[in-house]
C-alpha cells in the first residue's frame, strides 16, 4: 500500500523532520492528535519510538527499529523489531519513506507501507492509512517550511 504527494519543501528539510525527535513531535499525529514522546536514532538498528495521544482513542505507543537510512533521501523503519534488531511480539508494518527532488525545489514524498499479510494491510486501510498519512504529510510540509530560509 502506498501513496505519494508533492510537498512544497526540500527533500532534506522533510527528511530532517523525520529524523529529529523534536521536529517529528510537531507533525507525526494527525491533528487534533499530538505526539507527546519521540525517540529517533537514525542509524540502522536505531530506535524509532513514538507515543501519540488522541482525545477520542487514547494513547498509542509504538516501538520500532530503523532498518535503512539514506540521508536526505530515504528512511525505512518497522515495528516488527525494536532497537538493536530485537524482535517485537506484535509487528504491524514497515514504512519506507522516500524524499525525491521535485519541481521548483520541492519534494515528491512517497510512503510505502508493507504488511505481513493482506489482513493487516486491510486493517491499516480501514484505520484510514491514506487519509491520515496524507494529513500528516501536509503537517510535515508546514514544519519543513519553517526550517528553510
């Protein structure tokens, strides 16, 4: 399952938002949700942890592992593993984020979510993957724009 959206920011600024915890906290939860905690260690085997709070749904914490990093270009993480490549009991998906140079200095942002099976992919779709992640992409865009001169 994947989507892409053109963002009015540079790929490096968008990548920075995903790899600096203080920036990730500013955009990662679809509003009105909020990301209260984030730990990002942007190296293979590094920790990717977030705690999101939604008034209607409560807290959602996610413990994951960075799988692949290409600075300014690509970030891949999963919740099937935790930091140090340790297996998690319940993994849901792997996210593959690409930051591609776009027109007029912008960024083509491509998100691919890979799931263990069709049932997990269907559940993610029913949770609103495309709509939620597209909303988060627009929030990411605003944060990334604030970093640029």
